[in-house]
C-alpha cells in the first residue's frame, strides 16, 4: 500500500479569503489556566509519554484565584519549566487527579446474561467472549461526581444529570458519535414504518435505561448550546461531531416504543438540524444542470489551539509565518476534530503536511449522509407523535438532500460518492465542476450505502460492491480507512468500528444476496481481529490494523487507547445480526 497522490482540485483551490473568518467561541479562565499548567508540565516533564489532555482534565481543589496565585509563585527556570518536585507538589496540593470528576456508576439494567442475548451465536467460545464484551459496559459506566454539581466552576467536565458510558482510557467523558455505537446500531429509518430488528450495542445487552440516559444527556447539551458538543467538556463547546442523535432516538423508540422520549427529543433534533443547515455549516452549490442544492460541511467555531491538544497544535503551527495563517490552521484542526476523522489525508491538500488541512473547504459525503438520515428520522419520529406537518417538511428535505448527494457526490464511473472540494470558500453559491470531486479513495466514499434510500437501489448497490471490491480498502481484517500510509490514525492501515458497521449494515440490508454475503464476510473478518487482539491483550481497542488479523491500530497524536465503547458495540451488533455457527473457526 502506497501513499496516494496529494489532492487539490486546482491551483486556485485555496480560499481567496485572506484572513480566517467565522465565529469563535470564547474560552474560560479555568481552561486558559489549565493550558498554562499543560505547557509548564511539558517543559518540566519532557515530551516522552506526555499527553496534553491529562492536564486540561484536572480540576481544582480551591478557587481559581487561589490556585493561580500559588502557581505564579513557583520558581521558573529559563525554559519556562519549574523543578519536577515543585510541580509535583503543586499538582498534589492544588489539583484533583484527572478522571476524579466522574465516579463509577452501577448500571441499573445490567445483568450478567440478558434473556435472549445473541440468539444466533451457537459457538460456546464466541458466546463466552461476547459475554465478556457485554460485561465491559459495567467498566465504562460513570456519572458526574457530586462535587462537579456543587462547584462546576472548578471543573472542565460538564455537569450532566444522567449516568453515561465513556469510551475508555484517556477519554474520560461522553463523546458524541461514539455514543451511537455504544448505545445502539440498527436499521436505517424511513418515515413509513418500523422495519426489521435493529442491531445494537447497549440495546443488544438489553440495557434500555442506560441507553436512554445517554440520549437525555445529549439532549441537554442541545438545550444548552444549540448542538451536541464533540464531548462533554467545556473545552469542546467550539464544535460538534458527526450528528447521530436522531438515529439514537430512533433506535430506542424502535425497541421500546417510548413516545415520551420522542416528544422530549424532537425539539432538540429540530434545533440540531438547524445548526447543521445554517450559517457557517451551510453551503449552496449549483450542479451541472443549473439546479441549486444546500449541503453541509464541518466548520468549528475556533481559531486558536485546541485546549486538549494545545502544546501539539502550537508545535504543528510553528513553521507558519504569521498570525493569520496560524489562526486558519487552528480552525482547520478543530474542524477536522469535528468530523471525527482527526486526522487523515482526506482533509489535506498536501498529504505530507498537516498544515495543509482544508476541512472547511470540503463538502463531505458522510456528513451529508448523516444529515439525510437525520431528516428521515425526524420525519418518522414526528409522524409517530402525530405531528404531520413536521413529518412532511422533513420528508421533503430528505428528498432534496438525496438529490443533492446524487448530483454533487456520486461518481458513476468509480461507483462511489466523492467528497467535493470548494474552489473558493467565500462564494455564496458555488458552481459544481467535475474536477472538484476528490478522486482519492477513502472509506467515507461508501458511507451513504448505510441509508435505505441508497441500499434499496439494486443498481447502486451492485456498482458500489464492485467498487469496494477493487478499491484496495478491503483487507485481511476489515475495511481500511484510506490507502495512504501517512502515519495519521484515520489512514491506512487502520480500520475503525463505525466505518465497518455502516458499510456492513448497508450491504446487509440490501435485497441482493451477494451484498449480504459480502457484508457477512467483512463482519467475520472484523470479529476475528477483535477476538484475536482481545485474547492477546485482554482489552478491546479503539482502532485496529486491518492489514493482518489480531493487530490493534497505531498512529496519530496520542497512544492507542483501550476500552473501548464503539468497538464493543459493533462486535455485539455484528454477532446479533450474523451470529456465529458452532463449526465456524475463530482463529485468524
């Protein structure tokens, strides 16, 4: 596997806007102070095994004024460091350990082996492992500590009311799109009927109350901010993440028939839809036939270093010459984090240069597929509570977006949907040009097959199957994220649970037997590599190296993480759907 060519649709692709533009969320005095701690810690302890997020997750034992006064009295060396004993003493006296702002919560709906758990899994060895994965929900269950509710100003974690499931390791808080695979994974929705059994993570474990708690927490974020934050920390308020809240509500309603949840959620879903379809996120583009379409992009409300990665971002930006260039780069970093794909050559003009990130200049295939699903979900949920006008409005919106996705992204020759690069981000209406489609291959090019409007079209499925088969993304242990060996974690050879799930589910829901067979083959590869790695390491992992079975993924700006919420959820979802025959081998 070799690095694919750097992509830039034309020499004029860089935005003609000379300065960074767009809104910027203000930081808080607490976050600014913890960034000072972070930088001092790097200078004092050194870069080896240094994780900047650790320091931004610390909370204060005393007021910010008292803590900052004590910090300022520490004796500084020339490089801005303090002595190791002095800094350790300060941290111990004035700061609480990262992670102490959440405490273990015993899930009220957890049982060792739920009734009806994975009925298609006949193999004893696989069933025992699946029960171990199921038990990990207990390990990842948390609630916000009482001290956060009493003194929220001392903490960066947000005072969520309900219990939560965290991804694991350094990720000590709720994350938005992780929650979908932790909660439940299932059938693409339509407005007409509840169809078929859903695939699910927590829902496979029959943990409906835990699943609802996750959704109520996310709804509270929409109520407070107007959108779901990237994660439940104050420093994430500058961006969202792939919008899947509607899918979560749909999955729970599909399993429980809980209309009260739907009634509570619907206003939040309408607010979130508006967030993604107005202002900086909205892009109007005119297709080759002169029809205008509204689509959406990622665009963070931030143009300074991300607090959780401040020292890394400053180092990455150090070669840039002026403040304006750095501000633009910082916005691109945060916008790429909003995409969930942080980081990948998918967003870079020059695949060897992170500072060439151009995420705000790209209309992404997958984001618009998620919003199409949101529109279908809202139409269905509104109809479920008798709101016919809202249902009709969002059905019309979904039809318009489906047409836009087909017009702007679909490439019949390649049999894929391709991201579209804007030639000038300052234009109010962009004119579609064939060279604007990114010809490089990414797993995201196949994500719309997750949506029923596309997987129900046999011709589209056939083309997509052939394209995926010949793409180079299908590997021994699953679907690679890209073909580029860049060292970034959302590039080759890494594979990620949500990508596997969406593509597999779409293929499996098709009417074509060949598509379901392909889906099952990918799922079996993924389950085997998760199982083999678990047996070697004793843990589930955030990502996997799909070049060979039994290897976890690497690369990116932090060390590989274990836990891990969405990997657990997708394994259970695949076993729920495909089962595991007694005579099927589990070995790589």
